[in-house]
């Protein structure tokens, strides 16, 4: 059974850092583009970042560019989202998602592009 499991969320102060992990099971991640998304209470789901199969052309939302870094470790079937300089407005449930694709070097941060989703991990930024 295909499964994505996020971890690493928590409560941190503004300016702090967190690293989220997305572990895949039931499939090999190297055939999939991976995206990170977030949803704050009362808001629509927002694309944060994505990384294609080859991990070359990476996309970031303007709101996180320069602060967040996505990476993937295909050998361990895991994708990471390193989040630095966190702000209260980064508070949300963060989800990873996967889509099997033949495209090597491009990905999308549009949620409709993905068909496998994790259950989410809560990130709260507060003093």
C-alpha cells in the first residue's frame, strides 16, 4: 500500500527552524515528483515547494523562497523540507504529496498535480 508519512512538526519560536520529513513506503520515490503543501485554519491549501525526480529544477512559493529548502534522498525514500527563519504566518498543517511522472526535471506546486498525500504534520510558530 502506497503511503506517505510526514514528521518533524512542532512548536517553535519566530526565527527558529524545523526540518520536516516525508517518508514513502509501498513505492520507490525516485519515480515520483514530491511536493510540500500547507493549510492554515480557514485558508486554502497552499503549495510550498516541489522537487522533481532528478531534483534539478526546484520550485518554491514566493512566501518561503530563501527560507525553506527542499531535498530528497531517494536511497532512503525520504524527502525533507528544511524551514529556517520561521514566521508566525508559517503556522499550518504541512503535507507532502507525490505523483508518478515521466518528467525528470520539472515539478508543480499546484495541489491538483498530485494524487498521493500524507496525513500532515502540525507546525506552529509562536512566542
